[in-house]
């Protein structure tokens, strides 16, 4: 690509190969459950903004959050961190989508093909167990 006579490098984004764009190279990833907690528990006495975007976002995270308490989300994150090959993005995707099998996980997060099923499946099983017993 050329902009004003200067050649600009353009990297095609592709989530399946974890090329998310330069702005995401060092970005942390929150779980939907963590976002829900942050929106519902604003610091101090700050009232939640009454805007369309805020309210739609809150509705979204209430609908799709998999874990009710921040402790449960933290436990899931720590469980997934045991697999050092997982990136923050992959951890968030697994925790947000909660696939049941390694095959399902790899179909929805293609970059997981780098992890053997016999390493991934026990993590997914543990997450499912934690989901069942969250209180």
C-alpha cells in the first residue's frame, strides 16, 4: 500500500493464526464475565452512565457471561494458564465460549491446533466441572 508516496506495510489480520493487528499485540484480554463484573461494580459512588451503548453492552455481557462471580472467572483463567502454549486471546476465547471437547475448541478457535487433544481436553473438562459447581 502507498500513502503519499511512502510505502506502508500492511499485515492482513487473521484470528485463526493469531494475527489480530498491531494494536492487539500487547493487549490483555478480558473474559465476558470479568467485563460484566466491572460494569456492574463501578468504583466508588460513580453511577453507571445511562446511555444506549452502556445499556446494550451490559445486556450483552449479562446474556453471555459464563461465570457469575469474579472468583470463578479468575479460577478458570488460572486453570487455562497452566497450559503455557495458550495466548491471552485463546484463554479468553475458551473461557467465553466454554467448548466441551477439544475438537469443538479447535473448530471455533483454529489456532488451538498447536495443542494436543490429550493436553487440551482435561482443561476443558475442568472448566465444565467448575461451571457446574459455581455457586
